[in-house]
C-alpha cells in the first residue's frame, strides 16, 4: 500500500525555507505520482519556467511563450498532512472491517500516526 496517493494533501519537509526562496513548509495537493522515479508532482510546489515555441492556431490566436509548470519532487521530501492537527505525519496501514450486504469484508486503510485518524484521498 502506497503512503502517498493522487489527491492527498502534503507538506514539503525538506529544502530551503520559503523565506529564502524555497518550498519547505508549503502545502498542496498531489497532482500525479511517478512510481518508477519515486517522485510526486504537487500543486504550487517546485515551479519551473518553461519556454514554449510561439505559434498560431487556425483561428489566429498565439500560443506558446513563457509558462510555469510544477516539476516533480522526491517522495521523501514530502509528508502527508494530519487531518486533525494539520501538521506533517507518518502513515501506517490498518485493517478495518466494512459491512457490505450483511457480509463483513476486511479493508486496508491509511491512518495518521500522530492522531490515529483515517486519511482519505480526494481523487
């Protein structure tokens, strides 16, 4: 079971502080998880400037120019936000039984280590 999934609220725990132009302490939602590279793309974090060749569409509008995009950040540099205290926390997996049509089914859930609250992703 992965500890960080798409749609989770995470906080950057490594790198330069925000006061020094870095991203540490910023929070954002996970846009994409790149499993092979152990990286995540977080909304509003690790912004890079991209120069895109200027062109035209059929209607005559201009495309391209300078755009900013989120770049991937290593998964070890982010931590999930505790739903109760809104601070970084580790995650553990627990087995919870769910009743469906009168049958109890075991299901794995992610739980915040600090508060013990269940973490639900917003896919």
